[in-house]
């Protein structure tokens, strides 16, 4: 049976973390372990993690990527699932991850979209089209394979070990999910399951400044990978592998 470690990085988000961990405890199949990485919080985030019986690991280095990578390094399961402290995974989240990865042994990871639970129906549709779907389409074009979405994905532990020394975990200005996606081979199979949906916060839409920060981080993430990872080169490498006998 596939074992799944769940990693939840958190910084000063105790109330949201409490709800997330309650959802993770209510899964149709249990996690092998739940690892909460406390990114130097000044609130009760660590206490919430302990109260739920999770493994709590401190990481004082600034940035969500530093915290998430530390959690990945400590994971013991066959698969490492990742969500945020403000994520609301459905009751069958882990079951669907295990089922899909077992059914597709060629896949290195699986991901799905987020649903903005704080938005009304109209704004939720607009956010899905112009934010969520746009990310999957544009990032796919850049990577030559489907991208990971940071609030909702799972990666095989062996794949993480292969790339862990190369990711930009010490750069707080990169998008962790986009950076990890770049370190997957262009020919990789990443499953995107629209039914693998989690509720996520609408914090990205809190104001123009928030959107600007996210845009700058996306551009910075592209830039740190340099010319060799240009979409043309990645698609060429993918095509070459697909043509091999």
C-alpha cells in the first residue's frame, strides 16, 4: 500500500492550520504522517500542530520554500503530499492521490486546482479562469509538462530525493511549486486531476500589491533557471525523448 506523508508549512496561521489539520484527520484513508513545518511563527501555530498529534519541525530560514523543503526532507512515506495551512482538502484527497498514482506508475506527481472558498460564485469563476486555469496553461507552456500547484500536489519521494539538492530552497523570492516543477525532467508525466480539488484562501486577491508580489516572484523563478531552461529547449528535450525507440 502506498504511504503518504503530508507536509504543511506554516507561519503565523494558527487558526487556519487548525481547520486544515482537522480536515487531514478526517480523510477516508489516513496519512502515514503529517509534518507541520513552523517557519518561525510568533503565534500558536506550533502548539496547534502538537495538539493534532503531528510532527512539528522548526525552520527559521525565511521563506515558504525553505519550510516546505525541510518538511519534504523529513518525510518517510512513499509519496509526499503538500498543502498550505489555509488549505481545505476534501475527505477523499489522500485516497484520490494514492489511487491515481497507483494507477499511473509512470507519473512522477499529481496535482489539482484550488477553489477559493472565500469568494462568491461570480468572483470564484473569474478567479478559476483567469488565475487558476491561466497558471496551468502558461506554466505548461514554459515547462513542457504540467506544473505543480503548491497548495495541492503530491510527488513521489524518490523523485524529490533526486532533485532536492538542486532546488532554490534558500531563495525566498522564488515560487516553490514553480521552481520544483522546473527541476522535473521536461519529459515527466505530471497528472492534473480537476477532481483533486482543495479549498484555498483568496489572499492572492487581497489587493494589487499581493498580485504584484506574485507576478515578480514568477518572473524571478523563470530568471533563476536561465537560458538552458527556456521553453524552446525544454520542449525540444521532451520531443527528443518521445521519439526514442
